[in-house]
């Protein structure tokens, strides 16, 4: 016989991780796993937003006929110079 566990309808966070009703506190390895998944998700979202800002700035500069330089990308995208250099392979 298979028992189907109900799930909570509470806020499950951005990743929508499900937890059975009555499961109590999350501890130990499961907590570390969820924290790790959450950190990875957050970092991925931040990285994607940064890349989008840089690529949008590059597109704007190219459309206006300006030369695409790290300094101009920094000014247009409002992203720091070290960050632009980190993603230089995309430029």
C-alpha cells in the first residue's frame, strides 16, 4: 500500500521545495542540502541579471555606434569594472 503524503501550502520559497505536513523542523543533512540548493539558485539568478545588464549595455552601445569598451560598459550597465572583466568572454 502506498501512502500519499500531504504537503503544506505555506510559502515554500523561490525554489518551491515541498515538505510533508507534520514533518517538523528540517535538521541535519536535509537542511544543509536545502541551504545549498537555495544558495545555488540565488547565485544563478544574480549571475543571470548581471549578464543581462552587460549584454543590454553592449547592445545599446553598438546600436548608438559607440565603441564598446570596458569603461563605457561600466558606465552604461552600472556594473563594476571587476565584474565586467569577469564576464569579458561574453563581450
